[in-house]
C-alpha cells in the first residue's frame, strides 16, 4: 500500500505561492481572491508568469516552460508552505512534460486547486501525497461562498475539525454500503485524458468525479473509455460531485448511474464538490470511510 504523506497545516503568518499552471487570469478577480487569503493571515506571493499569456495560444497563461518553471520554483522553495492555483482552464498536461514529477513528489507541501489541476493531483496522490481539491485563488464566486470558504480554511488550518467531508449538503445514496480507502479522482475529462500518458495512475480506493460543460453523451464516452481500460477495477466506492453546464442534468445523472451502478460498489451522488458556487474542499489521497451519505476522514487532512 502507498504510504500516506500529509503536509503540515497552515498557520497565520505562513507564506504561500499563487501559480497559474493552466489558463490565463483576470487580474481584478485574482485581487479579490487574494484578499480572502490575506484575511486568513497568509503572506501571498504571485509567481512571475501567473499574469502572463501565451503569445500564440490565448487560452494558456504564459508559455508551457514558464508555467512549469513557476510551479517548480514555488514547490521547491521551503519558505512557501503551500502552492495555491489561481484557476483551471486548460494547460496542466502540456506543462507536465517540463517537470520532474519525482522531484516534486519528494517534497511534502500543500497543493490547492481543482478542474484542470486534477492532472497535478493525480501524479502527487499516486506517490502518497495528500492534496486539497478545492476553490482556487481567482475563483471569486466560490471563495465568496461562506460555506465553501470556511471549509477550505478549516481543512488548511484546523483539519481535525472537518469530520464529514460532505456535510452540510444533500448528498444521496445510490448504492448503499460501506467502503474505506484513499480518496482519489477529480475532473472526469482530465482523468480520461491521462490514460496512456507517463503520468497515468490507476486508482485504488474511493473515487470522486466531477466535470463542467460536458453533455450526456460525452459523459457516457468518458466513463466508457475508463471502464473499457479497467480504470475502475480497484475502486471500492464512488462519490459523484457536480456535473454543471450540461445539456440535461437529468440525462447526465442517468448516464452516470447506468454506467457505474453495475460496478456494485457503494456510491453516492449530489456531493457539492466541483464547478458550482458551493465547492466543498476535500483532501485527495487521504484515507476515508464512505457510509451512506457521509464521507469521513480517517486521519486529519494535514499534519
């Protein structure tokens, strides 16, 4: 079994780095988000390439090598206690080829982000590190949600206070039962896109899934790809988060149940985790217990 490594929790006065490993940033939105972090007593430094834009591809924040250099510098700098991604979008997979994953994985440090950041969670979780899937520095709407903001702060500063990762939202049991294992997963499209790449990691434990902007048939295609590859073979439980901005919420729900209920593992849906305004932060890579509609950490997320 992979050794679980929990980074040290944050405290007021700690320095954190903000990076943009994927899409470009809106400076005004970022400033609003940074105020929330500073209100927690953190000293925040925005890395040099974060406010840049790729010369040819406007959907990327700076060149691949520049984004990778920012991330590496922030991750390896001992004075930074956490690396907080500013936003998702697209671009992390392009950046990964410019990083030494084993070099990064040797450092115990907090990573915060979701969506396209799934590609970073996947490689670090596979090597034992616990990371935080949650609101990012320029996610003004999500950081503006008191529940979501409080959850992220609690996980970062007082992780033992979080005793149910799904409370207080209306998660629903689809397949009853109890399961234990490391909580893994993230954005469905990014996990499927990882298949066959050097950073692919087959999950063993409880898998969480979310996505945005994917219609029902596309969700079907992504899940079918993972099923045919054997990706779910060692999965012991399933947590289905938000699938927002699709053609039909009802259809997406039907597709997910039709594809995944036959696996026969405990499964719940309706977790308030993903691209909606309320995005509850969760610790990926941490051992958890899934029972009914609760998801209980077996250890505090951070040491």
